[in-house]
């Protein structure tokens, strides 16, 4: 088919060159082997059998050869003027070529007709394979490959039919124009008046008749080609129909045995050996051309150093061409090495894909078939960029080859040496184009094979029952979940130490790792809560610790466990701490400033916990607040005032400010009540009354015993101080006890007639001298 297409394209090109001859008018006697009228062109729709057409075309070929030989003589073509004789010779060459092509087409038509009849006979006679079922899946693959080839031929023949029909329409229009040209030439012969005009007109008429014969035979040749294309198309369709029947029969009862898989694996293994030998040859050629390039570059540099740079000589041009040829071959060899490595890699990868196909065909478990199906689909996707790259490489190689061919055509005045190097560069570009096309064909065939495997599995899925489809759906859902689980969110750089050396590695943080870390952390968080509550219960029941203090230890223990748990989870999931460096320097600084206070209070709380200078239940005075410490948390502590208001103070407040802990070493606290009595009151009796009131109050301690101090002679009273001790606890209010004492003291003073002092002033007037009175004028 390729030879036929090349011959048809070359024939069409030569036939088109005939149109370049100028049209002429005039009339001369008919040429030998033809007539003045257009030769009958058989219609493609009613083409006679080749056996009937061959004798006539053979006779015309002999006449055309005789005409060509006569035109090649010196004095045997008197009907043409000397200037038209060269045009007539070219037309006769075209005519001979067209007759020869028509004879070749008739031979091909006979062979194609036999092939068509045989294909139809095989299609009608086939009723099954010779061997009994089951049929190997390898047989099914061979049939599929043959069907793909038949489909390709069908598409090519259909395309050829379309193009030949267009050519026939164009040739028919050309034939009508040539007929009109022959009539005009005949009229010019009749109108000639002088012998010179008559001779010129007859020459034009003979040339027009010759062009008409060429055009008519081009039309006849296109009809033969169209008939041949139709015959081959029918044969290919019959072949494709038979292959479809055979594929349907083999698919219904096919099997994939371990022996088949072993045979394929062995075939793939053996296909690697020629590639290895080819790679060795490429390496040897690369070394040879590398030395050639070094020598050419060195020689060119020496030649440029010794010659005039403005006018390089032939030697410099030859060396430049030599260097260019070496570069072209090195570039070609590099690509050929890449192509061989790629074919080898794909061949080795196909070995695993055949294993996946074996699972896909033979495994009854959907959870086993689904990963195999996904891997085949992923392989198809991976081949797409390779095909795109090879398409671009093909265009580039074709452009370089075409550019080098154009340079060779324009090369004038160059030496044979320069032309030889330029021809070598052209061969290198051509070899690269062939290597690209070979690799592209291999990758495309592999990709189509994988697509066929995938489509076959889809067809099998469509024939499954509901339960099997449900299993496939579940397997597909599991596959999607796995792909999502393994999706890489980002990668971080890490380093590990191997044999005392730091080795940089990259770790991927996947969605699954992140979710797993969160779930594991939540589980650990729940367990830490259970453990810490159990620990708190042990501290209370066995350790004798009060509940608030045990609760404080529980919280801090849980915070430490959570921190350790976070580090363990990150290490267990292989997530390095450097993964959080993606926050960036500026953001990290901002987070550092934002968490500065939090960290300060956290550390302060830890110090408060371990120093135990402030505990839950202590009565403290800090930052103007007096109350009982009810809670010491990670960030802040809570102080409940005697008025019941709870204030949360940052832990750092207890370290940065002055703190008074009334119950630091002992809960006993000394308080006092000050009393002022009027001058003249019995001081000892006042002291006894005060001690009596203190002794009667049940919350005042007997040890140490209360006592009274006569503190001062005040301006308006005698000042006494009652001092007593209390055992403070959160439910006790010192202010309430002081108020109770004041009520008791006021009552007992009233009973004993002791007067509580109040402010008094004595005013003394000097009545001996009269009062001085002055008149002061008013100021205006």
C-alpha cells in the first residue's frame, strides 16, 4: 500500500508538471499512436476487466515509446518547431510514464481482486477455530491487533477514495480545457497565411494534441486507481468482518493461563537483549563522533587563528561543516540513546502491567481487580506526555531535516568536501527523524494496547450482575478513598544521619498522614483524660490530697501528656517538625509575639505548681485583691474574694508582683479590733470586757490566747487593741468575726456604763480685754 501511494503521488506530481507547458493553437496531422480527438477515458464506475484493458494500454505504451524515441532524434520530428520539440519531449515522457503506471495498476487490481475474493470466501466459510475452546487471551490479542490494522487500512482506502474522486474532477476539468485548446489550435492552422505561420500553427496543434492525450490518460489512470482503492477497501472490510466474528467467538470463551503469562514475560525479557546491543552500538558511535567533534573543533580553531577572519577560506568552511556534522550526529545519537532507554523502560514496565492484566482477567475479587485497573489507567495517563513530547520532537526533527535539505539545494560553489559534510548532517537529521518516528510508533502502540485492556474490562463490567456491580462499585470507592488518603498535601525537607553523615531527604505530608495524626491524637487525648482522672482519684483516696490540689495536679499532668502525645504522633506518622516551618519567617515571628504572654503565663503556672508557695485554698492578697485561691490553671489562676467575686489573674502576676499569702505556712491568722473609750473610764475593766468578748466567740482560738494592749492616749479617747488568732479557711470571713466582736463589745460597754469616745473640742475665750473692732473700707 505504501509503494502504491508513493507511485500515485509521484505520478500526480509529474502530471501536474505538464500543466506548465503553454497552451497553443493550430492544426497538424494526428500524432502517431493517437488521434486528434480526445481518447476515450473509461469511467471509474464502469471499468472493464484488467484483461481487456491491458492489450490496449500496452499498444498505446508502445506508440508512446516510439513517439518519445522519434522526438529524441535529430530530424525525426518535423511537425514540431525546434523551440516546441523540448516541450513535446517532456510530454511524451509523461505519457510513457502514465501508461506504465496504468499497467502496474492493472496488475495490482488483479491481485487485489483475488485478495478480495479470498477474503470474502474465508468470511463465508469460517465457522469456528480449528482448536477447541477455551481460547488463549494471546490469540485474542493477535486478533485485536489484526483488526486494528484492518481498520487502519479501511480508513486509508476511504481517504484515498475521497482524494482520487477530487483528482478525477480536476482531471476532467483539465481534459475539457485541453479539448478546447486543440480546437483553437486547429482553427489557427486554417487561418495561417504564410508558410512560417502555418508551420508554427501545426507545431502548436501537435503539442496541444499531445497534452490532450496526457490529460485524458491521467483521467483514465485516476479511474483505475479509484477502482483499485475500492477493491482493496472491500477486501479490508471483509477481513475486518471476519476478525470481528473471530474476536467475538474468542472473547466468549477465552482464558488467561499462567503459561500464557510466562510466555509473554519471556518474550518481553528477550526483547530487552536487542536493545542492550543497540545501546552498546550507540555508545560506541557516540564515542567515535565525540572524538571527531573534538578534532574538528580543534582544527577549526587553529584554522581561524591562522586565517583572515574577514575572508574565511575553503578550509575553514570545510572544518565548520565538519563540526556541524559531528554535532548533528551527536544530537541524533543522544536521542537514539534516549529512545532505546525509553523502550527498555516501557518494556520492563509492561512486564508488571501484564501481571496486572492477569489479575484483572482471572481474579474473582473486586478489591484485587480495582487496583490493577487503576494502575493500567494511570499508565495510560503517564504515556500521554511522552506522546506529546515525541510529537514536538518529530516536528523539530522534520524542521531540521527540511532546513538542511534546503541548505543542500542552495549550496553553490562549495567543495566536494563541504558538500559531503553537509550531506552527512542531513543523514544525521534523517536518522533522528526515523528514531523519533520509531519510538513514537512504539509508545503509541503500547498506549493503544493499554486502552484496549481497559476497554475490555469495562465491557466485562457491563455484563455483570447487580451484586458483582455492587462489589465493583465498593472496590472503586475504596480505590478513590485510597487515592485521597495518599494525596500529598505538601513535601518538606528533612535530614537523617547515615554512618555519621547528614543526608537530606524529602518527606511528603499526605492527607492520610494528617487525618491519621488527628485521629490518633484525639484517641490519645481521650485516654489522657481517663488516665488523669484516675490519677486524681488515687491522689485523693490514697495520697490524702485535697480535691482542689489533686485537680490541679490532674490538669498539669494532662497538659504534659498531651505535649508528649503530640510529639509521639508526629514521629509515628513520619511528619517532621520542619513541616511547620512553611508558616514562614514573618508569620513565625508574629506567632511568637502573639504567644509570648501565653508562654510566660504557662511557665509561671509551672513554677507556681512546683514551688507550691501558692496553693489552692490559700488566702492571698495580690494586686489589691484579697481572697481564696480556688484554681491554678495553665494560663491563669482564680481568686475568690470575700465578697464572692472571682477574679482570674495571669500566673505571671504572682511572680512579678508582691503577694501576701496569709496561709502560706500555717492557717492561723492574727487579727485585731481597735476600741476608743472616754477619758475617765476604768482601763482594767475595759481590758477584761474585751478579753471576755473574745473568749465568748467560738471561732477565736484559745491558743494562742487573745490579749489586749492599751495602745495610746488619743486626742479624744483612750485607745485599746484586742488581738486574737483565727484558723482561716475558705468558708471563714475575718470581717464577719470582727463585726461580731464589735457588736459584743458595744453591748457589754453599755451594760458596764463604759462610754465610747467621740471627738471633743474645748474653746477658751479671753474675757479680760475687750474685743477689737475695725472698720475696713469697701474696695471698688
